[in-house]
């Protein structure tokens, strides 16, 4: 089978804006003190809408995207990893954590200057490392106060009022704690606005992912990584929600006009878990076979919020605004925020691999996939747990699966040549042959990719 | 260790009857050898009794532990309350936690230091089973606290199976080092 270009493709018009939002996020955090503002640190899954009640000059540094950004800078990453190992931490720990701690221990910020220490830490705990991540930060920076919310109350289908109240109670305590440590008065109206925006942005991201059900796919996963990341930075931000609305409209236009991410799309795949961030060229290598990853449970469900639609499909979760819900007070805002996050697809597999398999099979069917690439990611035990079970479930459902071992944030545990060899074999079994030239994709404007 | 594993697997009422009998016999039990160096073992889900026997064959005795399959399982009592479920819940909240639930502060460390002091340990072996992240995340802080309290530590890392020969060499060296400290006291 040859991969002759078929579809028109073009760069995303809003690509530059996405890059600018991301850059500004890191600048705003680092320079917050210059404007009298506050800095807080926490995971990408933490309830970031809640600190918004402290004011408009409160900026965050979410840890996983920061660890991933370091991973993409291999020289700095290696120095960070080694600094962490010198401090006595094991190499099989989360590689995002190890990159992050290394940056702290070296006192170097990836974007230049010394590491901008947070004024406080605001975290949640579902993966067994999440709270411990910042406990270790506290070992080295004992003056930074921290608060963490335990969200491990079970899968979405087993949530009840008692479980919800357990989380909401911690959120209320957390707000009291924030007022105490910052000396600021909490503004519930800002919280309510942030909850609205978080629901809006995370539902919009799911809507964007749904547009990738189209053939040809308007986006491919390497590009999606650079777009979904905004939700991992500030899902509660109006800037991010507005951007996702703009992106949704542009992607819809691509679908309407059959604008492809990969002009020679022949084979539709999905990946799983975080990719080896220093080796995203793998996705370009797939394109040489006319293959693309249309996404993954990871890319769709890390921040995207979903629900069953009346037609039986998986689609964006209906927001409180869309339901006509007018949030009146702090408690209602917190309950909505907690309930919203407990349905996060990427939280479900912490309770059973079978829940994840069901979601993956659903994606494989609805996004019309030909196969699956599973990353046995040594860098993230949380998202890799049960992945071998997922493989069996996908095979049972009729989808060819290729596995490869690697590490999202530690290049010493990824073998590019061997992984490419596996891809060669896998594509051959699927009946595809490799073209000699690369084709380009939707995101990289410097590359020739128009097929008109 | 074997008693704790029994407690984890058998009916509690049957187990308790056996424990009462063993406790009576322990008061007059002769170990049949010198105690040697009084050691503490700290770690995760390690039920390798062959390792314990190996270390104790080198001139030491584990006098106390802080293990998933050890004291952490049974340490604190249920304080009776009118509502029995509430009493059990209160005990779970107050118990020495699994490291995955031991945050924001590490409450295990003062407990470990207290055990070491009360049982008069001469050294501690910190066992780390790979891929149990919460334990790995505590290990540097635990070792630092023990060393600051004057208790030497030996850190052993294993991956499900214990490399007995290599560990024996390291344990012997550790015990020799502790003995040298006694020599120059």
C-alpha cells in the first residue's frame, strides 16, 4: 500500500497564539512578585480554580507540564535528573518529579534565572506520588506552606454525596488555610467565575477532540500535545477557555473543508500515556507510513471532560452554564468543581484497568482506528498501571496493538532506534509501507505541507 | 513478621487466640544465641523471612521493625467509643500511616525514631522494594533523620527477589562497621 498525498492540509492559524499563551504563563508566574502578586505551585490536576479567589494577581506553576518541558530540553533534563539522584532519590520515581526537583535543587528555571519558588503549594492526591512530590519540595524548602486534598474516593460510577462532601469539606478547609497564610480575604465571586471557566475550557477541549473523529483527522497528536497543555497549565483561565473556543471553531472549519492534519492519512492510530517528550519525532516517523495518532485517552481525558451523549457517542460534558445553572455561593461552586473533576476519564483507571480498557475501546471504535501504540512508560507508574491489561482488552476487542517501553521524562530509558524498528514491524503487519519523504503536519508552519 | 502475615490472612478471632498463647511463651523464650547487634528494619511490603534469617545469622537480631508486613499493621489500639464504627474509623485516621497517605507532614519519622529509641537499636536496615514510590519518596528523609539521631543505616534496594549473596556481603560490612564504632566508644 502506498501513501500518496490525498488531502489538503494547512497550518493552524491559532498556533502562534497557543505558543504565546504558554510562554506568557511561565513569564507571569516567574515575574508575579514584581507586580505584588502571589505564586503557587501544584499539579496539573489540582483544583486550580480555588486559588483564583485570592485575586487576579495569583499565578501558578503546574508541575507535570513543567517536568515535561524540562524533559524536552535534554541537556538541562540530564542535569536535573542527576541532581535529584545525588540527593538520594530513586531512578524509578516519576520522571516529571525528578526533573522538577532537579530544577529546584539546581536553583535554575528552565526559562532562565533562578528557580521561582512558590509562596504556597496547593495540590491534590490521587496518584500515590502527588502529595509526596511536594512533601519532598518541603524537605528542601521547609518554609513553603502546603495544602493537599485527597480525591481518591472511587470511580465516577460509585460517587455519592458522602464522597463528594469529603472532598468539598477539604476544599473549604483549604480556603480558610489560604486566607490564613496569605493574609488575603477570599472572594467567592472570583471562585465562581473560575469554576465556570474551568467547566467551559475542559468541555471545549473534549469537543475539539471529538472533531478528530472525522476522516481525515483535522489534528494529529503531536500537535494536540501543544494545545491540550494549556488546560494543564490553567484550565480555570478565561484566556485558555477563549482560546479553546477559537480553536474549536478553526478545527470545525477544517473538518467542514476536509483539511487534514496529515495529507497522506491512511492509517489511524492512538497512543497511550505521556509520550517520551524528547522524542516526539516518532510521530513524524509514523507519517512516513501515512499513519497518524488521532489522540489518546491521555490527550483526550487528562483535562477534557466527557459524557455519554443521547446518540450513544462520547462527547463533551454539558457545562453548568449550558444547563442554566447559576452558581450562587462558595459551597455550590465547590460541589460543582468537585463533581466535575471526579468524572475525569484519566482518574478512572486508578481504580480498575477495566474502566480504562472500556474507554480505550470506545475511542478505538468512535475514532475509527486501525491500531494502537501503547507506551509502557517507566516514568509514570500512575498512568502505566494496568496497561498490560489494557493491551489484552484491546486485542480482544479486535484492535492490533504495538507496545514500546520508554520514559516520558528520562531519555536514558528510551531507545529511539529500537522503537522505530518496532513501528516498522507493526506497520508492516498492518499492511503499510514506508514512503521515503516526510509529509509534514498541521502545526509546523515552516514545513511544506500544502497539498493543493 | 510471620505472626503479622498470619494476622493479615486469618480470621482475627482465631489469630488472637494463637497470639495470646505465643505471648505467654515469649516471656520465657530463649533465642539460643547472643542477640548481637540490635537492629531495626524499615521498609515496605517485604515478607522475605530468608533475608531476616540471613542477617540474624551474621551476629544481629531484628528487635523491632517499621514495615507494611510488621508493626505498622497493628500498632495503635482501637479506643472504644459508643459508636463502634466511629471507633474503628478513628483508629484508622490515627494509625501510623502508609507513606502514600502520610502527608503533608511525615508523621512516620517521629514514630520510627521513637521505636529506635525504645528498642535501643544499634543500627537500621532500610529496605526499598523498587516501584513502591511512596516508600522511595520517604527513604532519604528517614535515613537523614536516623543518622541525625546517631543511628547508622544500611540502605538495600531490591526488585521483588532479594540478591542474597550481595546483600550478605553488605550486611556483614555494616555490622562490622557498627562493631568498630563500639570498639572506639
